[in-house]
């Protein structure tokens, strides 16, 4: 059984978001940053200890410290379905 990795947004610079994670994540993994009822899709581009940096594919306007969930999938996996 695979556990759900989650995290918290700790910093935002334009479309680059720094996330403190509570479990395993991998480079190129897709995550969703929760902004109210909206989920912003992002791709992990760097992992360093308990921190991951993710590039958000949508506008980060209004984004603040909040929840993140990880899919344990990469873009090719998501779009090959």
C-alpha cells in the first residue's frame, strides 16, 4: 500500500514554490498545490532533504502557505492515459 505524501508551501517566487514535505518525493513527480477549491498542478524540479521545489504550470497569483499533495506520478505517466 502506497502512502499519500503531503506537504506545506513555505515559499513562493513567481512560478517556483518551495514545499516542506512529510514523506518521499522524487524529481519530476507531479504534485497539486491546493488554493481554495482549485488544485494547481506542479512538477518537482529539485529535492533537498525535507524540501522540494516545484514549478507551477498555472498562475500562482493569490497563492500562499498551504497544503500540497503528491501523486507519485510523472508527466509522461499522466498524459499517456
